[in-house]
C-alpha cells in the first residue's frame, strides 16, 4: 500500500442483512450498494452480537465484544467510558476524522475520538423530556433538528409525519424530500468531502438513522413498494401467533401487527426507506469520484442490527433470529490501495471486527483492548475462515432475554429466564421455519453448541452457567455488573 487510505464508513440503523438486491432479495432495490459490492467483498454471515442500537455501536466504535464493553441490553443514560475508540486511533494517526448522523452515545455529543461531529440521532425519548440538563435536549444537541427549524420554524420536528420511532405506523415524509434526515446526512457528508483538509487522509463515518423507524420515506420511495406483491414474512412451526392476535393492535408491539394492510404498508415503508438510503449513498460515492479519491478510499457499509419485520409474528430487534441479528457488511477497496478480486466471505464476522480490520489496512497499531478479529486476510484473498462460532445475547423484558451460538451452518438459542432452547439448521432452513431442537438427527450437534454456550457463560457474574450446565431463572441485566 502506497499512501494512507481514506476511510468512508457507511452506517445504517436497523437494516436487515437480506435486504439487498445483491443478496437475492425478491423485492428490495439497492443499485448503488449492489454496484459497490459487485466490485468488492461481501461478508455473507455478518452478525450483531447484541442487536440493539447502543450495545451494537459500542462494539463497532471500540472493537470490543459484549463482555469487553459490558453492554448486554439496551439502557439509556449510561456513560461511555472506554480507553480506545476507533476514530481516536485514526485521529492519533494524523487522519482528519468526522462523524455525520447517528452516534447514540451518552452523553450526547461525546466525540468518541472524532474531531468533528454533525449529529442526528433520530427520536430519542430520553433526550426529549424536561428532566435532563438543557444541553442534552435534542432541540439543543441535534444539528439536523436545528437546521430543520431554521427553515420551517420552531414547531418543525422530524417526527411530524406522525410515524413513531419504534412502530409499524407508516406515513410518507411531509416536508420537502431534500430536507429528509437521510438527504441531510448525504448533504453534510458531501460538504465535508469538499471542505476537508486535503493534505491529510480522512476517516468519515456517514451514519444514517433509516431504515430504523419512523417509517417515513419520501412519497416516491413509498410508492415504489406500496402496490407490489411483497414476499411474505417468514413463518415457522414455532411462531406464537396468539400473541400477535392479542397485542398486535399496539403500534409498537414486539408481537407485530394484526392488521394485514398495516403490515403491508410497514413493509413498503421499510423497503422504501432502504432504497432512499441507497440512492443517497450513491450521491456520496459520486462525490468521491468527483473529488478524485474513490480509488484511494476504503468503503465499508454495515448496519448495527436488523429488523424482524413481522418474521415469526415479531417486530423490532433484540431477538436472536436472523431478521434481528444478521446484518449487511460490504467492503470496497480502492484500486490504488490494493488489488482485489471481488468475492464473498462466508465466515462469521461481527461489528467488533471492523475496527481492527481498518486499522491494520491503514498500518495503524491495534490496541490491546480490542476483542475483534482483523479480517484483512479475508479481504485481500479468498480466505473464508474467521471464527468457529459467535456468542450473541440480549437482555429484554417479557422473558425474552436470550443467548445464541451461531456458526455458518446453524444456530443454538437459549432463553435464560425460562430455559427454552431452539435449534435451526441455517443451511437447509435459512428463514428458521423449523425448530429442530427435538429432532433426533441433530441431538449430537445441539449438545456441542450447548456446551460452547456453557463455557462462554461460566465466568459471568449473572450466574448463567456453573461450567457444566446452563442455569435458568437468573436475573438478566443490561450492563454486566463489573462494568457499572
């Protein structure tokens, strides 16, 4: 490698791993991301070990596992206090670093090593109430909201379309399309590329809130999907449809929606939001070409976690199933950086791996605190192996606190409060339609994966394992006690 490569980290929120045309999705159109990966690397088995916004971003920005960063559930107002951040390492290596869009850290506007920040976190209730310090309130801390109100006045807000930040309620964007938060991230990113210090390499993180709810794509993007015969959500022999019948009238219910028309609109709104993001990413890539730095830049596209999107009568994230945990992870290496033959990598990758990978590609030392695995050998050649398995988990209410062990072939799930187990053969059943936990054919394999989880949890303070068996009924926490 000749000169220090530039880095463009494209981040989305709640973007499912299967929602790319390149990945074979029958409905979603993502031409710019498809173009990127057609000349790059696709990690087909990338996962979010703790699939909700805060813990997933902790893994990305620190390179640590959930044991390392301590966040095993979603909890607001817990300070981020880590020794090494990805952007900090690039800043220390004389990169100009900038984040535009969503951070979702505490306190808001914590830099996490970025030299510059243009913030839009989307709707966060904890920063909208009157009991927090004034400087933390979104009307003060959020750059996008400030810009929107400068145009439309103090009453303007990014939730004005009526769609809510976790719900299946769908309504197209009510303001001008050019003023949508997705466009704003692209606008600000392009402006940064134009006005940066051109004597230094850059590390730019363009972080989109969408397709995370609210489901409010501009009308033209909603119209792309609203009348299509969309693929039905995944169903299985283990789905709890009765919970959807009972609670599916609640707009943000984790059990989905019991109205077929509303489900169809939500899927159209979600897919429309993805195509909208894709087109705005296309603008940023065009700007790299116009700046003459496309061939000198490493581009990464990734999401923090997925969205169940009514698969198995479930909605939102935190669940151990593919819709929630499986994420897109694409890389493009500029031709002036290293010769790459486009290929797919089937090994299990995770968000924590991005930090060591980018640091190594840029010849920057990787801190000892990093738990992730550098994927450089997988990027520069067709090496497939990464890790034998990944341990993921998420604490949640309603007895849904879960742990999972996933490999390129299969997945074992354990619900820690109830002791319920599940097993899926992902090769033959990628949509997890059959829970094979009691199938005689798989019992030896299930024992192997269960024992892996027993060993992963044997030293955890919550008491989930004594080293010989899993222990159900222990209280789940959002922060591992020794990190508090």
